[in-house]
C-alpha cells in the first residue's frame, strides 16, 4: 500500500498562547490531513524539553511536554479561568516560539490548573499514577528536586540526593509532597489531552508517527534514576558522550553530549530498559521512528569534556542482540529505522536483517558528498521517502543555499520548473517514487524558505521555533495535495 504524510510538530501549530498545543488547532490540522488524502502525521518527540529547547534533549524519555497542554481545553474543563491566562504576554511573534516567555508564564498557569484538579481528583487519577509509576515516580521526584535546586542539573545536588540515598529521598518527598503532586498532575493532564487528540486523529484515518531518540539527556530522570545503564565514572559524570564524526557537512563533526549506554550491562538483563521504553512508546504512537539507528550497530564515542567530535572513535553497538530482544518483547512491527549518516556494510546488513524500512532524503540525492544512494531510481519499496527532515533546510531554502551544481542536477533530474513551483517539484519526486511511504515537511507544502527551518544541527539559539500562521492550511491547499495523492496512488485505501 502506498501512503503519504506530513511532518509537522505540535509546537509549530498556531495558538494565541505562545506555542502549538493539543488543542483545537491540532484537531483542525487532523481535518486538513484527512481532506488532503494523507495517511500519517509525523511528530518530533513530545517529551519535556530542557536547555536549548530541543525535543531530543529531554528531562524524561517517558513524560509528556507540559508546554503542549492546551490552556483553552483546561478552561473548558473548569480547571482555569480565561482571565488567568488570556491577559498574559505570550510573545509577539506568531510565526515563532519564544521559549523564554513560555518558561516565565506557563508554570504558574499550570499550577492553578493542577491545584483545582487535585482538590477533587478524577476517579481515574490514582490508576494513572499506579500504571505509570515505573517512570512517573522518579520523574516527579526529579523535577521537584530541580525546582528545589533552582533548576541546577542533578550532578550538582547534595551527594545524598545525587546518589539517591533512600533516607535523603524519603525526607525530600515528605517535605516537598505538594510539588511531587504537581508534577504527577501535569502528566495526568498531558496524557488525558493526548488520548483525546490521538483518538480524533485516528478517527480521521490518520496514523501518528512518533520519534524515539536513541539517546537520553544527561540531565534527565532516566540517567539520575538508573545511572548503571550508562557509561558514567565514579563521579557519575559521563566518561564518553555521543555525537557524529567529521564529514563533508562538518569539519568538527557533531558533539551531542548525551551519555552513552553501557550496552554490556544492559545485555545482562536482556535489554529490559529498552524493551520497557519501546513498549511504552508503542502505546502512545501508531508508528515509531527509531532515531540514529546506525548507532545500534556501531556508535561514535567522544571523550567527555572535548569541545568537538574530532577525537571520537567508533565502538561496537548491541546490534542484533538488542533488535532480537525487542522483536521478542514489544515487537518491531510499525517501526521505522532512521538509517541516515555514515553507513557501512555492517549497518546495512543489520537493517536488512531487521526488515525495518529505512529512510531516503531527497535533498541528499543531489549532494555530491553523498553519492547516489538517495536518487529515487535506487529506492526499494520498503522505505520512507522524505524531501527533508527536521534537520534539513526547507526545499526552497535548500534551492537557494545548496551548491549551484547540485541544484542544477535536481532541476534536470526532477524536471523542476518555476511554473509548477520548485518545492512542489521536489515533493513530486518523493510522491512518484516507489517508496511505500512519503513524508514531506509542512514548510515545503507551504512553500516557505530558510526562515522556516526547524533545526540546524550543532547550533543553539534559533532552533525548534518555527510556527505556522493561522489560516495557512487552507481548503484549496488540501485539495491540491489530494490531487497529487490521486495521481501517485497514495490516497488512503478507504478513500
């Protein structure tokens, strides 16, 4: 079956309250996708963001992002009064998220809502806390501890708390029980809205692709609560961190800074944490994209404290041992492998053995540094074709910033014309391919330039901010998309 979808993170939706949420605009976008003949909606990770605002650097691999909770919905449920949030300043740029304003305004509003929620807890609230206790208890404690330490990272806390001494944690929980209740309540609100949102999306015939980052942030409940799962020294700081080696795109490589997993230790209990993580994520999403799949075969390890990735080296990953454990546990059905980056025979063999669909990025097809693997005539059916990912420029941005020879090759190969629109021609190249699923960025559907780029890797300060303006996803645009789905036989089977 041939399908198509759109990559559009929730934060990028329109909203008067500073950031896209799971409110009416999300439901309206689901309507747009259905009208446009789309089968999937791909999101970035929906976990809580930390310093730098990246959804790939989260305080938890399990929790939901409080910024995505819709305030209008809370008001409809009687948990907020409109005056408690409508009169606040949520920023002056409707096409961009101001995370500084959000950090300043959101928490006070959410505390009012949770206070009302817990004054008479819903009947299902205790069951929610119990069912999610395997991650929620540590997460709530972690966030309360961060509040008590002025948001300092956990490795700067007092030794008994940093090292999770039971007596110290018990005393903290007793003294700060109200703050722990707040963080539990926030997660109840998030997942209540998530269930309603996802049910609506699915009712429209659209599946949600979720993104599972391979690594977790150092300053996270995951590392603090389970330090043995990671390559940490006696001081509980990483000995090696994650990244990518230097290549044609970056002379210094990419220094992500995430602590690396202790794969040998994880293997001793048959990768229980990974199975727990994937099983949980598969209850949230319909399809799961495993980010940086090549790191499962071999991963790039950089000495902790280095300022670039130049001194890193490749280390052997868990490979098929992990994938077979996942196949036997939560299963590998409805999973996509993000197999981008430096690929050798070993990782290609692992992907083939897993049977997972890999990714093809059309922008890479015409880059002389990449070779020809991404040209559509080399695609197999079992793959997901993208014009670009969240780490790429938009189609029009790429046309203006890429080497002229690369752009000219794309023009000739895809028969691009100004009359059609260069961005529509690039999307057509994806839709017309044999790949079973295609995903295009909403920025490309809207014909936006580099100003709408979501992320530029290895940079800080201007990423994850783009927002679609109200009214941009029109019925005419949906009809135009739907016609392309008809031409390239990518309409959902029910249509």
